[in-house]
C-alpha cells in the first residue's frame, strides 16, 4: 500500500523562503534580508509552523492507524522460544526425582544476548530417573540387521553427537561359531618349504558339506599382511574337504593356514580360536536353519602342499601313491641338555661349545652323570592328550664302544683301550633312564612307554608312549612350552678300563655318551608292528594303542555369537543339537534403549531429535513402547505412553509410565535395563544396501585403474568384493569366495553361485587414472529438496536425551487481582507486566448468579469455574473464566468475552450489547498469565547451564538442541504494512503473495517466505501443487526451519487456503534447497603485515557477503534462485583493507546433487527457483608482491 498523502509537506526553510518572498507585499518597511528583530521573529515563526505542518501531515497516517485499530489490528506480542532442557540426575539417587512445572533454568548472558531464563510449564511435570542411557540399538529382522546407534567410539554415533538413520546404518549383526582349544589348536608350521599346517574340523550335522563350506572360516593368529606380520583374524589359505574321514551325519574338512595361531579372548575367555562366519552374500535363511552337535572335533590336519594345489590337487595333503597318511611328523621345538640348548638344525650345529662335532646331538652331554637330563619341547605333539607318539633318534649310537666279549658273562664287555695291550678287563655298563613329563604340579614318570633304544644305548631308535592327559606347560631354562625329559637315574654310560704296562696295571674311567644325528616326532596312527620290536620298561604299563588316528578331540570351547551376544560354552552345557546361527527374534523393526539402572513409575521422558523428512500421508508406523519384565521368557509389557514424536516421524518428547520395574538382563552383549519401541503396523523401508568396493588393486587389471573417490553411495555391508590381502593367484578356493565382475556402462554385477546382486554406479564416484578430467556439459547445478520426496525411509536421529522437558523463555505470574468492576460498559484494566501470554481472566460472579445458574455452569464443560468456600462451608466467591476474542463484532450481550492487547497489557470488556459487562464487585477481576519471550531465547545447543530452582539430586541442566520460535514484538510500522494486505486478501490464500503474507504474519520468527506455484515435493514442475519456502531469522550460515515451525506455518496456511485451489496434501512447506558457495582465492597484500590476520579478515568478508539473509551488495540477502557472480567476489575481496588485488579466484557451488566450479570469465550455473546460496568453507591465501609489497606494477 502507498504511503499516506501529505497535507502540506513544507519544512521550515520552505516556510521562511515563502515568508520572505511575500513580505514586501505586506510590510514594505521591513527588509527580511537585513538581520534584526524581524528576521528573528520570522525564524521562530517558521519553526513553529513546521511543527504544526508536521502534525497536519500526519493526520492521514493517524486516521489510517485509527482505522486499522478500529478493525482490530493490534501489535503482536513477542513469541516465546521453546527449548528442550535435560536434567542430569546423580546416579546414586535412591529414587526418581520429580521435576515440577515452574522449574527454571538459565542460559548465562553471551555476546549480544542477555541472560535468558526458561521455565518448565506445569503440564510438563515429570520424573527424572537416575539411570542413564548407555545403549541404543536398532534391529530390522527382515534384512537381519543390528545397528549400534549410540556407540560413543564411533564419530557418527549419537553419543558422539553424530546423526544416525534408524535401521540402515552399519550392520553389526554377525552370526559366528567360535571353536577354541589351547591344546588341539596348537599346530606348528612344517619345516618343509611349500607346505602349510592345517586344522581339521569335524562337525556333527545333517547339513550339506557345500553349505558348511560356504561359511567364512578364520583363525586368530600372526600372519603376513603385505610386508608386515599382523596379529588379527585371518582367512585360511585353503579349505579342503576330507570326505573319506567323515562318518554319517558328519562334515570334515581341513583349514590350511599361514602363520601361527595366537591366543585371544572371546567373551572374556582366552584361548586359541578359529571361527566360522555367515557371509552376508549368502542366503542367511539356509545357514540360520542348520543344527550342529555340541561337540566339535578339532585337531591338527595333514600338511597342505602349495605345489599340489597349483597342479590342481585341491586336497594338497602330504603322502604318496594317493594314500592318505594317518600320522604327522615334525621336528621338536627345542632340545636341552640340562639348561644348555642343543642344536636341532644342522645350520645351527656348532653354536654350542659343548658339542664338538657338527650335526651330532649329545642328549646327556659328552660325559653323562647321575641326574643328567635331556629335555624335549614340542608344543603341538605334546599337547594332544591320549595320542600315540613316537620319538625317533636317527643314527643313535654309543661312540667308541667295544664289541661284546666273546665268552664273557651277559651284560659285560671287554674293552681294549690300546690295541698293543695284550690283556682285557671285564667291567659292567647298565644305564637306567627315567622318562618324565610335567603334570602341572611336578615331574611325573610317563606311565606307558616303549623304549626300543634300550636306554639310548643304540639297540633301536624309537621311544613310544601315549601322551598323558595332564601334560601341562612349564618353563625350562626360561622357555615355556610342553616339555618331557629323560634323566639318568642309575648306572652309567662309562666303564673302568685296566691295562697292563710293563707289568703294572692302570685303571681308567672311559665314558661312551649316547649320540644321534636327528630327532623327529611322529604322532597319530602309528605302525602296527611298533609293539613287536619294542621293549616296555619297568615304569611302562602295556604300551599304547597304535590303531588311534590323527588326534581329533572335542573342543573345550564352543560358543556362538548372534545379535552381538556370545553364548555360554555349548561344550559344557546341555545335550543334543543346537542352532549356531539364530535369526533375530523380533517380529518387526524395533529400537532398543539400554539404561544402567532400573526404570519404574513415571512419567519418564525421552527427547528424540529427528531431522526433517517427509512421509506419505497414509504411512502410519504405529509404535508400541515396551519394557522387559521377564528376561527368561522374553516377556515384554506395554508401557503407557504419550508419544510427542508422532511415531518416530518428527522431533518430540515421549512420556513413559511403567506399570512395573524393569529387570537387568543381557542383550546385544551388554547387561542393561531395556526399553524398546516396536514398529507394529507400516514398517520403514530399508532397501538392500548397495555394493561397496574394497581393495580394488587386487582386481583384474581392467579394474585396478579405477580408484574410488567416495564410498558414500556404494555401501553394501558384508559384500567384500575383492580378494583378501593374502590372495595369491593359483591357489585353491579362497574365503571369501571369488566373485564375478562385469563393469559396463556403470553397472556392476556381484555373483556367488546362484546369488546375484546388481548395482548402478554413479560415475562421478570413480576416476580413471589414464583419463583427464572433463568439464560437465551445460552449466546447470541440480538440487534436491532437503526433505526429498515422501518416502517410508527410516528417520534420521540427531539426538536422544532422557529426563528432558520443553521449556520457554517466559515466566509465570501467579493469579493476581486485575481490578474491580464498576458495572460500566467497556471497562479496561492494565496488567502489571507486559507482554501478556497465555492468560486466563477470572471474574467473581457470586452475587450475579443464582444457585441454579451456578449449578448449570458446574455441570457444563466450559467455561471453567472455581468455587471458594469459607471455614464454615459457606460460599465466598464463584470464579468464572472468560474467553478472549479478537473483537466484539460477533459477541452477544450475554457472552463472557474480552479483548486483550497483549503487547500493551490491556484487557477490555464488552459494553453490554456486544459482550457482557462484568458484574459490579471489589477485586472481582483476576488474571493469571505468562510474560517474556523474544528472539533472545533462541539460544544455541548447550547454552542452558544453570538451574535456578535447586532440586535435590539434580547435578546440572543443559539443552541438547537449540531454542526455536522466539520472535520480537511486532512494530507499529509492521502493523501498518500488514493491515492493508490483510484487508486486500481477506485473510485468504489465493495468490502467491497471499501465502507469503500469511506465513510471515503468523510466524514472526521468519525472515523470508517465498511461494512457488506448481512445484511438487520433488522440486519438479507439476500443476496443482504449491511449495512455500520459509527461512527463519537467524545468523546461522544456513538458517533452516525447525519441524515445529514448518508445522505451524503449514497449519496456518491450510486454514486459509481454499481447497478448490490446492489440496491439503499438495501444499509443501519447507526450507530452501541450499547451495553452498566456497571460494578459493589468492590475494596480494598491498603492504607488509600479518598474513594470517588478512586471510581471516578476507574469509570473514566473503562469509558475510554470502549469508543468505544479510549478504549481498545491499545487505538484504540473496534472492531465491540467484547465485553470486565472479565480479561480485572480486569487488568484495579487493574492498578488504590491505588487499592490493586478487591474483587468482575460483568459486565452487555445491548442492546435494553435485558441484560446479566457476573460474574467471565463466558464468555461475543456473539453479532451481527454490535454491538459496549460503557460505561454505573458504580457502584464502595471501602473499606479498615480488618487489614492492604495495605495488601491483612491481609484481607484474
């Protein structure tokens, strides 16, 4: 509307000029140009006339305002800001802490903002629990997914301040079978080059061998990864089935591995472990349905040959003529004579001073004596309890021993020390050995032992025994291992030699120590003729059972992991078969909240902050809130709830009242008190995840050149689409299995057996190292609305905070006297405080109402009434709540109505014709209201830090989300501007400007509104749709409307938009599609100074220029659909004090659909009409000129 017309418009100079011009015609004797009393009088007159004319000129405006005032256009009061406030309760509190309505918390004063006090309204009263939230898990049984949404160790977890999309973030679900045993999994790598050790696994199951082999098997140990040795879980090099060793309902296979198994802890149990994992690419339904026996046989397998595998022999076991050997041979880990190391490899021979001949081993030293001890360590062989074992001493002899005496008594020998001597002397040599093992407490003799060596005297080469079941590790000479030992406990390996020299006999003691060339250890199924050639010592029983096969014993630890929980040891509990891989028990999607203390009573509150998202109008994911009352029976009890999140689709507070107390129990591997929100009706859509590429350098050459720039859109959890690090061509089937790739025109196919998955790749995500970058065609930058098209995708959570209530920057004024009615028409009363918000006006009508009328009012739902009685029971007052109306035009004489100017704090009653007059009385008009509000309440997250009203056991307060909705009182100029538009459109939304006016009028926290007809939810052109873009008044780089603000604006517009023009489901209220502008520039300083300061100043100037609301040349912000030009940035940067000129400049625009870079001489891209620019990160570099820092010409 145009400004009111001016009645006169002149000012003092014009008035005086006019006076001086007409003076000669009226006062010829006065010269107005000559100083004197006349000129002074003329100046005074001009000034006074100017004042009168100014008032006269304002008469139209005065009448205009009076007109608008008569029509009921009042200034709107400040709007309070709303903020969620979380109360931190001492974990040692013995009970829930009641937070009453009226509780106040404050945000200390900050730059540009005074201290703000926030008050919890009465209806927000709740109980704060001392239990703290420690875990949040989302489960989706349809895709077998478990998501840890809380994990503080993840930068993206809610506990770390990250965003989490329910049910679709990283899947932590694993189905794992753990098999552990320290003894049976102690397997050493063979000495022979080109061979690998194996572990044989025996599973009792009806499942097919192929199904079992589709599992991903791993072992924990040390193995080479690239050029380093890494201790972690590794894939075995090969898996070989051993069908000929399997019985009915049994699957047997060998895992060939590189490296060494090392101990690790699984669920706190330290052992040697292997494990089987269900692959994500497999049909999990098949594997989650199998059963296995609780006893899992494990032990060493037969060595696996790399050469045989290269030739196509997938068994790769050692042996010959196609026969499968049933025993395993190896070298000892260590040999000791007493505490002296003995070489057991020829390359190490000679390192021991006590051994004179290389390649010769003296087990008891060169001069054996009583208690001389020979130690043998073999961690693999000696750890296999009840296994038949043989020690073979190659070339065992007694050096220089004489032949047996012809004719001498048994057991005696005749030694001829000097061949020239003519006499021999008979002596005895009967050594006695004790073979012993460590049983955990001490050394014990091996009960069953067959000694062919006749106490190492060389009669045979083998010593055999059954490994005792209590043979334990011990430390000998500082080396921990499984040890056995052989002690000389009687006799000797020496003899006395007498010789005659010149008729004199001399006696010498000569020692013949046992020696051998090599010691090998063999265990498993031994040769049947071993017993025939053996000899049992006195400490033997009857020898061993040579028919036993390669050792395979039930594992001591068998555990399963499902849903992040590891089971108890199945090898020790229960009988019968078990399902190692169990599907999720939930009937549908569910969100679990884990607390570290019991939950009871209530209402307990949970603030859920959800990002903006659009859902289809018919989508209704009804949420049932439950707590676990009986973990043993998995019994969940429904909770009485008031859900302010509209079933987890918008930000709000959930209020929970528990009928009982929660029970501590284990779920997802953690003991907590669990509450869950279960989706009952419409499920959120969690589409199959997309493909992700790992280790592209291991693919075929045509793929190796492709390097991923981003994995953001290529994520398929569990689909490992490249070989593991230990992959080498020519080996047998690997884990994970090989996949087939077909990269053509952006399509990749992942295939495993009958399973196939396809994904279309965004070509922007990959660059070919052999190609130069190509500029995109055209200069259009696509954008997508921030909320996107309506979909059933799960919401994105930004925060979950228990013990939270809404609060506003207002304070409650208790009910107080407003005045006394004198019975006159149009009475007005003024409040003590202003503005007036959420008021209730009460009038005492005791003397004006009959008993029957009072009874009728009590029985009616409205208005509210309150009766006050004296001590004797008599009625003292009868208060009736009156109703506020915008005006009295539609009010009848008997209607209890009043009008209120909330900004001025004035309450006005009717005149008896239009609106009832309050009955006469003393102090019979009262009011209760709130006051405060304003934009200062829009505090940042975390600004609230002080509790004004102390509450026992409450340690502190904070606001997990920023305050929103605060707006200042409307100015008179705004009323004058608003009223004509309101009169023009009659408060109906017909034209685009009507939508914009209704939005800004009813939500004064808005800085801007833009209506775009025929734009649908997806941002595309479609008749019948209306999109209303709103931007809140905020100094944030990217002001975004809150969910509550959008809902409020949408509600106000829907009430005023004719359904014949736009349907309610085709009205879109949202924020703009922001386009970030980042500047990369090099500036030349005109003088020496702080480069860092100038860089910061220039970056701040660019950021201020690009602010969507206060940027631009005029400081009025940027229009929708416009992007800044390069010339604008040159002007801003060269206008910074200290900048000589801009040496280089480029600007990159980034939307949620792509990027576009603009350089000198290029135009900015075009964007959609709903786009709005905002400042993004900037890279500013300042350098000095080459010769004269202040001269552009010097550098040129």
